[in-house]
């Protein structure tokens, strides 16, 4: 069992990481319930939630947006978004569409090391 002061330290550390992450996410990303981007799926995976689907997209460099199917919890990772292909953005029941942004992508530790050398 952790001493009581350790919990306080963990909260402070996690709060600092959250604050740093929020500074990097100034641009809002919203989901659109009942919408879908057709014809640009690069892969489909099962996920437990929309949040997990967003995380899966953030780790794929080619992923520009996602479709999450509420019925079977499938997650379509798209190689395009509704801004580049508005003609493929359509209404679809039990689906959630979300744009992603380069600013929201995870950067690997290796990438950070190379960036700091430049």
C-alpha cells in the first residue's frame, strides 16, 4: 500500500501531464453523431469505446478521421476527412464521425529526440 503522501504526488504529476497535454490541444475536435465518411477506410478494428477508437487513430500516421459504429463497436480509421472529401460525408444512423488533427497525434520518444537535435 502506498503512503498517503504518494497519492498526492501522483495526483500532482498526473495534473501536470494533463495540463501539458491540454496546452498542445488548443484546436477543438468534436464528434458528429449520426454521420460517416464513406470510401476512405484504411483499416477497421474492434474497439471498446469511441475513446479507444480515437486513441487508435492517434497512433496511425495515415489516420485523418474516424468512423465509430455504435452497434458493433467497430472503428474505421480513414485516410481522409470531411474537409478534403465533403461529397463523401453522409448521414448514417448509429455511427459517429470524428475529425482528427496533426496537433493531437502522439509523438514517439524517438521523434522527440530527433526534434530536439535540430
